[in-house]
C-alpha cells in the first residue's frame, strides 16, 4: 500500500513552515537588536574615552604656555614647572588608558585597540625624548639662550619634542573620532540589511500563509464539503451517488468507506 499523507502530516508540515518563517523573523530582529546594542555600548565607551582624551590633550597643550608669564624666573624653576606639567599630563594619560583598557575588556573596540595602542606606544617614546631633551638642556648649561629669552621652551629640542607630543595627542583623538564614525557607518549598514531581511521574510511569510490557506482548503475543506454532500445523498436514499475525494488521507479513506457502504446497500 502506497504511503499516504495523513492529516496530521499536513498540519505538521504547515506548522513547521510557519515556525520556520517566525524563526527567521525572530533571528533577523535579534540580529538587528544585537547590532544596535553593540554599537550603542561601543559609542558609550568611546565617548567616555573621548572625554578623557580631550582632557589629556588640553594638558599637553599647556606645555607651550609661557613658563614665566607672571614674572621672570630662573631656568631651574622653569624646569620644575615644565616637569610638573608633564607629570599632570601623564597622570591624565593614565586615566585615559584605564578607560581604554576597560573598553577592550568589554569587547567594545572594533579594531581591538590596534591603532590606539600604536599611538600610546609612540607617546611613551615621545615623553622619553622630551625628558632626554630637558636633561640634555640642563647638562649643556644653555645659559646664553636662557638669558636672551628667559624661556626654557625656546630650546629647539624641547620645543620640537612638545610639538610632536601635541601631534600624537591629536592623532589619539582623531583615532577615537574615526572609530565612532566607522561604528556608526557599520551600524547603518547592518540596519539596512536587517530591515531588508525582515521585509523580505514578511513578504515571503505572507505568500506562504496564503499558499497554506489555499492548500488547507484543498486538503481539508473541499473533501469535507464533498463528504457532506455525499452523506446528504445517502440520507435521501440516493445510493447511486459516489463520493469523489482524492485527498490521500483519512478523509479519502472515509469517502471510500461510504462508497463501499452505499454499494453494499444498493446490492
């Protein structure tokens, strides 16, 4: 006997198709929400980083403020003031690094901190160069330049080291801005992809539901209607009427049983 589609098989097939569409819709929605949440968390962390990077940048730019703007002071005092400014800037940089490492620990950096790590490494080298330039200035006893300008910042080596530090600090801030821009741009792309996916699945689901409804009528409603008409004929004593049901399931078996019964009654 050939295998037949039972009514439960048809219902299970329809249910499986509907559940598949719902699963795809849920997956697309979850993907979009996850992307939004990840972008939001990344932006939140990067904005905190940006705040500390701006504070650090301001302290580095203070290096160029005149060391003797209130009154003429000696070179030793100027060196102490500059070193204090450097100390404060490095403390500010450490605060930024703490938040940067927190961003990495939470997995909220798109490049895993690759570019920022490089800038931080360069900053450490530049601070070393600045400290070396200050020490060299002290060792050389550049009194003539100090007596002429009375400003330690006029030393070309010190001035150059500070300018490079400011440039590296600008790069640090630019790297954060770039990461914010790239993250926002990628989030927009993910949003468009998710929206297209959800709309496509919705259209596909609507077509599928329409097709399932049509097949449901063909598999269940029409056979039941034919059975009802056949039973009405039998009830009126019309044993010549044959019920034609070709649903290949329990309904067809029931129709065949009715036909066999009417044949026996007719004979």
